[in-house]
C-alpha cells in the first residue's frame, strides 16, 4: 500500500497498514477516523485479491497529517519499528 503525504510517498506492507489503521481507530479525531477508513478499504482490497489488486494508494489530507504522525509515533514503541521513514516524511515541510 502506498501513502501519499504531500509530495512524498511511503510504501507499507498490508500488515504495517493494518497496525497503522488500528492505531488511528483508537484516536478520537474525525481526521484519524477518516484516514483509518481509507486505509481499511485499501488493505481489505489488497488482502482479498493480492495478485490482482496491484498497489493501492491512500492520499493523506492536510488535516489527517497530524493524526498520521501521532499514530506513527505511537507505533514507534514496537520492537520492529518500520515507521521511521514515514515519520521523517511527516516531520518535514509540506
């Protein structure tokens, strides 16, 4: 799955995208809920037909960017932190 954040893109495996979606779902902001739903649709498509789905892209709106950064920071606590590149892209200028 590909996340488009401004001019940057990040590739995530479906498993990483599921972890990100779950983290966004526990947040209370409407932007986090919207982004979690978009990621869920993309992941569901990828997992349902992995050979035919190709790459699914989720475009992150400017108001969703903060929620995405917060979720990726929460996932930093995992031993297999695979979100460092995403955090770097989110921390830079738009």
